[in-house]
C-alpha cells in the first residue's frame, strides 16, 4: 500500500470519528449558551472555510489528525463586552466539564449505536466448537478434544469465538488455571476442562493457539492465487495457479499446512514441490523475516490463496439473532470490551 493510499484510508476512517467527537463539544457548548467561534475538522491551513448563519466559522483544514472547537475565552484573547457572559471561562465548573466530556461521550454513544445496528442483523457465526487441538499443549494435556463446544470461561458464558477470546485475554500475564465449561459432541452435559497457564500470553500472538486449540477452519486447497509484487515469492519461481505438494519434506494437504511451514521458517531455505500444468516442479524458497503485531518473528512469502468455494459443516454454524433490547446489551458489552482492551 502506497503512502498516499495510507493517508486516504486514514482520512476516510478518522474523518467521521473526528467530526463526531468535535460535534459533541460543539453541540453541548451551544446548548449551554457558550459562544462558539470556530468548528474545525483538521489542523493547519484551511482547505475550505465558510461562515454559517449561526455566526460560526466552519472549516476543513489540511492536517486530518484531529480537530477543534474554538470558543470565546478571555484567557485566549479579547472578548467583546456583549459576549463576555457567553465566554467559556465564565461558565460554572459543571458546564465546562460537560463541554469537555461531550466529545468522548458522543464517540462512545456512536460506537454503541454502530454495534447495536450490527447486532440487529441476522448473521451466521461459528459455534465455539473446537476444530483442532495441537500436541504438547495445555489443551491437549487437559483433555480438550475436537468437537467439544466451549460454553463458558472461568464461569463467564460465551457464545462466539470473539467473546471467548476476550474472556481469555482477561487472564493475560497470569499463572494458574483457566476453567473451561465444555459440552462434548452428542452430549448436553457440561464438564470442566482445566488448562494450566504460566505468564499467559507473554510473547504470544493469539489467546487460542497459545493454549493449543483453534476454531474449525475449512480445508482450503494449497493453490496460489496472488503473487505480491516485491514479495519474496516474486523472485523465487512461484506462480499463480501453482498447487503446493510438499514443503520442507512435509506433504501439504491444505493451505494452512503450507502457511505453517512458511511462518516457522523466516530466512530459512527449504525445498518445495509444486504442481504446475500437470507437471511437478521443485523450487527453493526462502521466506522473508517479518514481525507480527506482538513483535514475534515469522516468515512471509508474499502470496495469496486462490479464491475457492468454502463449505462449513452445519455442526459448526449457528444463526445469530438478537432483538432490540438484547442487541443493545451486546452493543454495550462489545464497546466495554474494546475499551478494556485499549
């Protein structure tokens, strides 16, 4: 992604959030009788500026990294005698606090509104049914099995993988036991599964894989779709349409198999066999060293998966449907979870 694309994306994402935030300050200030002089989206030189019928100067400025609402204030300059009672510094403490707090609060309310609308929509989601368990992990040691449905974490009910992940993240940095309440396949009875943790999530990239289990993942064929320009694969012989047969001596049955080999071999060379136009070709691949969001090393080739039809078995899928009130509760919970994570 080019720098220009990044800047445009930032403007598209941040622009509405900034506008809503500043509108909170603006709206409350006006309702409390404070004289507003300028409403600006962005800082620096004005790209567009106009005066409204309300006497406020509205502008869009060149640097889209914030905004401001400028009010009459004797501490910042001379205020005409008729506007002195409307100056910000002349307002009681509660009014000034309300104006300052209005920006963050309206952002919070906007987040709840967006999530509320989202949760009102009917959608299919993955059940919290375990799709895979890795050997030599806390999950394997505790007896968690493929097909087990996790219904609670430390006594807190969970209904989807996102909620389950949030519940696990609450234990970050701890040493002890995570208690899962689990229903086995073809059983309605719950049983406890105790996962031993030590400095949980320290240096780990994922709350699930660090414990050794993952959701169901559709088995995707290991066929390359996109070759990223300037990526490692672009100069190592891989082509769109290649089907990976083996990598580093391992038979590759799914795309996930190949991703795991690449991820665990940053700057390490290995042989790979691909099928291309019904012919087998041997290539030498060296994934580029990159860092994930937690700073961990991982290998990247700069390739994408060929588009495929995905079929998920019915036992892993659930229909999510909330009414007006339960959707609002979920929206508040989601917003609170995001605040906790930040």
